[in-house]
C-alpha cells in the first residue's frame, strides 16, 4: 500500500477504506507516522475524536518537526473540546513561524472557547499587528474583547471585521454583541433582526435567543411574556412588529 492509495481514500471521503488500509500498514509498521496521520484524519471525520487524538499524537511523537501533524493534533483537540490544549498547539505553531497569522487567529479562537478571553485578545492583537487586513483576526479580537467586557474596543474591532468581510454573518453577530455590551441596544436589536432573516438552523436560533433576551430587558410584563413564547416571538420579530427603546 502506498501514500497515493491513502490520499485517494481520503480525497474520496472513503473513511472506512482508509481505516482498513492504515490498520494493515500499522500492523506491519507501527512506527509509520503517515499511517497514523491518515488514520487520525479518518477517525476525526467519523467523529471518533478520542481515537483520532491518540493517532495524531503518535504522528507528532514520531516526527515532531512535521508541521502538518501538529496542525492536525490541534484541530483534533479543538474538535474534542480540549480548547486550552489546542490553543497551546496553535501557539507553538505560530511561534515556530511568526509570519503565519492564521495560526495566531486559531490560537485566539481556542483561548476564547477555553474561557481565556484576555489571552485570546492578546493573541488576536498579535495577528492584527502582523496582518492588519485580516478580517478573522479582527473578528477574534472583537469576540475576545466582548467576553472581557471592553465594549469600545469590541465595537471598533467588530466594525473593522465587518468592513473587511461585509458578507460574513459571524462578523455582524460580533458587532451586534459589541453594541449590546455598549448599551446601544436599538442598533444591536436591528443587527440581530437582519441576521435572523438570513441565517438558518442553530445559528438562527442562537441569534433569535439573543434578540429575545435583549427584548426582555426593555419590555414590560406583557412583552416579557411574549418573549417567553418562542414561536410567537419569532413571528413578531421576523415581521418587524417588535421594537425596543
């Protein structure tokens, strides 16, 4: 079996075949770092994150200088919810190649998800300094500053992210969050309304949940009762019948 066969199975998303191929390789050559890598990728695609982490770590152990393996391990850790450890891996990658802003942004995102907002903001600032036109870096900074309670900084960073990525829903949601934190509730509510009309599924539900909470802060008893009935609030919100302020 060759690397070409492994790549072909991965490219065609035939993850079960990839597991069979790597199983056969590792039975003969337990120290084959590439086989561990491809097995980790197949397991990750199948949602088997604990096994994927073990094989990604084996690949790193066998060839610690291979950047691809460390990036894979960071991705597996993130998928498994080990955000602090994932941040450490992305940070290590960034230190080894400081020109790669995307790794610094990934570190910032993992710090935010690990409830380390201040450290996330610090990483995001490094990314912004390295690449001032990187919208993802400004977005990560806005999200970290919002978590850290810095309303002014969050609004500035979110506005810049929207300017660079005008069609990006995450940037617009970050702007809505920053406006809400800054007590600019009317604008935040309108931002959430616009997003809710465009998003679908869990993303839409999350934004509407924010709008309900914001509306409930301003409403009287009847309005709070309305906010507590999700389908009714959804209808009134989408139709533009609800206002705050």
